C-alpha cells in the first residue's frame, strides 16, 4: 500500500447502500460520490505495473463447499501455512457469514 489514509477505503459497498436506503443517513447523490471516490482511492492505493495491474488479488472462500467438515479454523491453518511457506502476504480479511464465506487477500505468486 502506498500509505493513503482514508476513512472509507475498506468498507464494503453494501454498508454504503444500507446507510443510504435503510438508515437514510446518505442521500443517493452523496452515496454515488462516496462510492466513486472510494473506488478511485483504492485504485491508486496499490502500486501497479506497466499493464495497470497490481500484484495483489482477493478471493472468496466458502469452507462448506470444500468439505462439510472443513471449518474456519481449518481454513485459517491453510492460509497461515501458505503465508509461512511462501513468505508472502496472505490473510483472511473478512468473515462475512460465520462458517460460510471468508475473503482472503494475498500477493500473486508464480509456482
């Protein structure tokens, strides 16, 4: 990361929609502006190569689709092991629904 300090850079877009539609905290035009500026900020927060690609990726993992017995703890162990062996960034960054969907972030590696 380049060191941007933004209050909105990591919040899911669904939270903004909820603030606008359910909580009536944001007017729709403010929501559109906020989401646009969030996208621009996140686009510039990570260094990019000549093809405008970063070296980072995200994926969503549903442990129950791996195996009915595969748990959050098992996924944590896999993620930690890969990070340790590769010496690279790999983290679970969001637990959306307990024992269902997790988001992982890491550096792209070639093997």
